[in-house]
C-alpha cells in the first residue's frame, strides 16, 4: 500500500506559547509506565480505526523491553480515571525527540481532548537539550491529524510516498 507520508517538526519550546486549558473537568494527563496488557489494550482501541499494527507485529518480549526503556515516555490522558488518549515519545536522542504515537479512543473524538493531550505532553517531553520534536503522519491517519499538529506548532519539512505492507 502506498501512502503519502508527511514529516513534521516542532522547533520552538511549547512553553513559548500559552498552555491549553483542559476542555472539561475530570481530565488528567500523566507520564505512565503501562503494563504490556494495558498498553496493548489502549494502543488497539486507539489504533484500530487507523490500522495501527507496528506494536502488534513486535515480539511481546521486545515490546515489553521497549515500554520499560527510559527513553520511552508515554503520557496517558485519563477522564474520570479511564484512559482515553495516548502520546508516546522516543527520547533516545534528547535533541531530536520523536513523537511515535498519538491518538484518542473513538469515544473521545470531537471534544478537543486531542489538542489538550498533545499540548500537555509536548510541554512535559521537551527537555533543556531538545532541539526539536518530530513526527510523521500519513494519509491513513485521522483527517484532522496534520491540522492538530500544525496548531501545536509543528511544520512540515518533508513529504514523500512510502510503500507499506498491506
């Protein structure tokens, strides 16, 4: 399957902009070390509409190791204690941090929870040594993905057609 992939980057610290307020009460964003089972449950619920499968193709021991690595930073958005969003970073390189996965469970769509989660997570993930946070998104992702990233300060720096297995 051929997809148009857009690479985007944020080069200014999120603290340079006003923080987004929580769109409703009972919301909490925090860095969490999820169990393998909890991670996969949230990953699958968020990713199913977008055919996320990268983590599902990994051997479970390799995924467990990745999830426990200090460079893997996962922020979970909880509403009334229930997970409704995920923002996962790979900070192995503190200068160039990758936003690996970002999304909401379908029941949370359309309530401005995504921008709030993204803004909160970007502020927490940005380090003193950080030069940029980057990501890639493609034509399989949510139709509002690029606009959400752009409102958070990301700008495109590369677009190309990439072939992925069906």
